[in-house]
C-alpha cells in the first residue's frame, strides 16, 4: 500500500465543492480544509505507484478548480491504526 499527501491550492469560491468531489474518489481516504499556505490536503492510499500517477496526472488534472498541487510520498506510516486492515477488501 502506498500512502501520499497531496497539498492543494483551490480557487477561492470552490473550496467546499472541490473537497466534496475529492472525497468521493476511491483513492482518497480523507480531505482536510486547512489554514495556511494550502486550502485542502488529501490523504491518498493506493496499491501501487502507477495508481498514484493516474490519480495525480489524470483525475486531478480534470478538476479545473485545483490551481496547484504538491504531492508528498510517504516512505513509512506511523499510526495507531492498522491501515492495511482498514483499507483491504477481504484479501
């Protein structure tokens, strides 16, 4: 499982609409509206790097309200939760 964090700048009046759209994508587990330099942060969990590439270079590019993204690839996850169990589909 690959985890990534995508930091996004969004058109000012479309933040909520864009957050809802992102929240509906299977690859995105959480979307945060935040203060500071970015407007939204998406937590992404995918099976492999190719799936991440498709999400970033295909699906997100089709959302006109996203002005800029920075994608951070997680090398290791430290969590109190068993993330693999939470996101597995009965494998």
